[in-house]
C-alpha cells in the first residue's frame, strides 16, 4: 500500500535525496518514513514545510477506492 508521504513526494516532483538534504536527514531515514515507519514530530514538521502541506497530509496510507 502506498503511503501519503510517498504519494506527496511523487506529486511534488522532488527527488528524495533533495528532500532529505533540505530537511537535514539521511536518505536512508527518509526511505524508512516513505515506507510507512513512524515519523518523529520534528521531522514531520520539516517534511510538511519542504512539501508545502500540512503534516496531517503526510501521515498514513492512501486509501484505495474500488467501484
């Protein structure tokens, strides 16, 4: 299942390495968060700032809609 963070990064057009450098974490740490591991509140706030969104928009999984 795709995480909201992963979708937001994809939609932003930024590379993960750029985002990681911008917010001061390793690309390995960002990869863990993108794959659904718990994001520390301070990192979540920096991610939201870098991606120009609210922190709540980055937490959880994308819901799949089926007809």
